[in-house]
C-alpha cells in the first residue's frame, strides 16, 4: 500500500471518529458485514462509490477527505527560540502570522481589517525574513512551517500573551456568545483520572483535525473558536479551609 493511499485511509478514519461513526454504521450504509468493512479499511480496498458513501456518512466531501490526507504530515512544529521571540515582541506580526496559518490571504485581511497592501507587504516581508513564509509575487505567501505550532510552555509567546488571553477567555459570557462552559468537580481514582485525560486528548485531536479540514473554507464561513481543556487536583477553598491539618 502506497504512502498516499495510507494517508487517505487514515484521514477517512479520523473523519469517521470525529463524527462518531463506527465500523458498524459503515457496514449498515454499505450493506456489508462489519468484518468485511474492517477488511476494506485494512486493505484500503474502496471503490469510488463506496468511498463517496462513507464520506457522506461522515458529512464530508471527497475533496475534504483528500485535503485532510494532504495535511496528514502537518504535525505541530516548534519554532526556533529566535522566531518565537520576534513574534512575541511584535503583537501585530504575531496576529498576521496567526491568520496566515489559518489560511487568510491578503484579500481576506484587507476585507476584514483596517490594513492596506503596503502595511501587509511589510508584515509579510518580516515573516519572510524570519523564515516562516516565502513571500511570492502579488503578496501571495507560502508557509514554511506546519499550520499547527507547538509553542514552548515557558517560551516568549506564552509568557507574553497566555495569561491575558486566558483571562479574556474565561471572563466572557459564554451563553450570550453561543459558547459552552462546563465546570466539574469530584473525587476520582488515579485510573479514572487517567481515563479522563485520554478523553481530553481525543477531543483535542478532533479539534485539530477539524481545524485542518475547515482551513480550506472561505473566511466568511469560519469563526475563531477557543477550547480550554484542563484537569488538575483541586479542592475548593471553602472545603479546604475546614479540612483538618495533616
């Protein structure tokens, strides 16, 4: 099986997982046994009709599937310390880089922000000098990084912006902004806590995968979304203040 074929199958599996579709669901849609479907995935033996049926089941187009496969090697990357510092020192440049990572073009930026071509040329040129993009004729850009960046936990960007960003994120009225916020507390064993951690990792993987797929949609069909996944040992101060000392 070729590398491209494997990436296509892996992309299909991720799309099904993100949509909560099981092999049993696929089997029912194709009028096949579940074991036969598993063999199809193992051998990557799909006719075009079957592939389109499975894509429809996962509510994605065949072109979305192909784009997802093409992005399969787009793993989060870590920038050099100098690159991170340069972005942390210039909030405007960091913003432009963030939007370029999200697939925004010069036309998108000019239509949605109060910027002109001269301003963007300077920003793109700065990103080009940092080795983050190739600046092409017509102010087109080509990324020289993956679209997902693994910012250093104690690096310049997180130190400069994470605390303020987290404060803004949590202070919002989630309900009025069509958001979702759930706060849960309880007592768990180490095994149960590990299970929750794995499920949080699965949510993160689903989010990252959908970001990759939706990156190719027009800007007006997308909206910036933030997801905070967190878990730690925690006892509310009201309880902690009444706890007997060890």
